[in-house]
C-alpha cells in the first residue's frame, strides 16, 4: 500500500498519520511519502517517522519531497491536509470584512469567509486531482482540508477521483463522542450514539446505553432543555444556552460545538466568532515544534513527544480498512449521499455513519432528524453546490446567487460588494474570476 500525504509537514496532522501508521497499526510494508512545499519541515517529519518505524518494528518506508507529481504514480491513497497560504489569506479576508463592519463573516467554512476559503482550497484541490487523474486515477483521495463539504463536492463531482472527507467535530473529543455522554454523566464507551447531517453541522439522531440498549434520548432532551447546572464551566453554560435555544428552534440537539455550527447561521450574540487565523500555532510555537521534531529525528528526544498534540482525524484507519477489506463501522464520514439522509439529493455530500465491506464504503441510512433540520441542511447543501460550481467556473453570478441563498449572510447587498473586493484581493490565486 502506497500512501501520499500532501501537507506532510503539518505539525498537527502529519504526526497523527505517522502514529496511526507506525504505532497503532505498525504497517509492515508499503510506502508513505510526505509531500510539502517546505522541504525542511517535510524531511524533518519523515526523519522522525523513520526513527519511530525502526523502534516500533514497522516496515513501511518513509520519504519526503516537495514535488507531488514525482511520487503520485502507484499511489493507492492520497491524503490532503493543506490550505494554500491559509493564515495569510484569512488575515486578508478578516481585514476586508472588519473594515466593512462584517468581521463575524471571517469564517473558515460558512458565510463570506467560507466562500473565499472554498475558492482557494478548491483551486488547489482541482490541481491535485488533475495530477491524480494522470498519475494514479484509481487512488482514493482522503480529505482533511476545509471547507470539507465543498472540497469533497469538488472531488466527486468535477473530477474522476473518488474522495471522502474526515472531520471529528461532532465527537468533541479525540477518541469518540465526549460531550453528549458527559451531559448524562456517562463515559463515551457506555453509550451508542448516531449523529448525522452536514460537516460542522451534524445533529444527534440517537443515544442509547450500550449494555442495556435503553433509549437515552428522553434523558438528554430533558438535560438540554434544563440548560446549565451549578458546577458547569462557563464554556459549558454557554454551549448549553445555545443548544437549548436551537433545540426549541430546530427540534434537534447540535452534535458538535455550537461555534462550528454557527458558521452556517446568521450572526448570534452568544457565539464566539474567529478573530485570529483558524490555524494551529503561533510563530514561536512553530519554531519550538520544529526543534522538537528535529530532535526526535536525530534521536535526542523521546519520540512519543511527537504525538503530544494529535489531530482527531484518522484517514489511515479507513485506508487500511479498505485495502484489507475489513468489515468495520465508522461513526462519521463525509461522502456522497445514497439515500442515507432523507431530503438531501443523492450525490450531495453528507456526514453520516458508514460501514466498510469488501473494500467498499457504504453509508448507513439515518432517520429521525427533525423536518426543520432536514430543510436547513437542504438549503446549506444547495449553497455548498453553488459555491463549488462558482469556484470551478469562475462565475461571479453563481457566487452572488450563493450569497443570496446563504442563511449565514444577512446583509446581502453589502455582502455582494464585499465579495467583489475579496475576489480582487486574491486574484493571484483565483484567476478564473478575472
């Protein structure tokens, strides 16, 4: 099995890929190639990986490069965790939006900020997919780049590549669902939970006691309606206040953090909107992290420290399940709808539980979401489609239609004017709009 990781110098995501390949699964053979524009970072990460492989007995070969075309041939899986000039470009958006009195729209996935982020991410992803079509057309693309529904839409609708998206926001934890069981005083391993919807916009479908099978939905509905309790942290009190309001409005309990869900909704006073670039680490922290990685690779620092700040996403698990034809269930995956989420057209990207069987991914049908949530998910899915198409075609009229439809944007007239200014600011990355 050959895995190519684009974004192989990522200080958060690349270590998780290495941990899953070398420690969790101890892959005995195959090849892992770390691709990054920063040759020094990619090679430092690869050197750390080679040391860990030697000490754990994993036989997979680990190399690095800045040239993806030179290594895509023969790839079985291509993982992408990259954002073109992410922090720098977000700051440009934030300054424009702040000047216009729309700072809350500097969002990663929704609203105007999410639209421009889509255009930039998808321009990069389209280039990657074209290279894959030429060099490894049967490889599966495993995406971690945001805005996920729109990136995965691009992959599956506008290229010949098959792709899936990985995001664990609905878990609110590194190892599985944490916050929802916590509300009931239970541990994640004591309950069975199903969530579904769209990425960063998934909702609780069911929650049961694992041992007895007892339905816990009445309990958690009561808990959310109750709101905060004495002893809850300030963050939990705020979360529960918003969850209670949304339960009354939409008839459903938000699975992920309310700040992520709110990216797709109009401005709300009790939401924390992003005021700093939504990317990991300050410059000082990155320098320190690079020093640690180099020391791990040279053998002067214990290698376990590479995994101190892991990502929650585990595409290596899916790659292994598919390649070995395991029969296994995953709680969360973003993939084209095949009747799994009612009211959403087939082919649209949804977030549902899946089962791997005989090397294929099968979405699990989900029922039980409220009519209000399904209607809102349909509207947001329509926006995802419009934004993706606008970016592919460089069609400003489609982008304006998306603004008109997007529930996250209230002042449509001003937003369209600002949209044109933002497109001009990023014209070097988005020549299709000129």
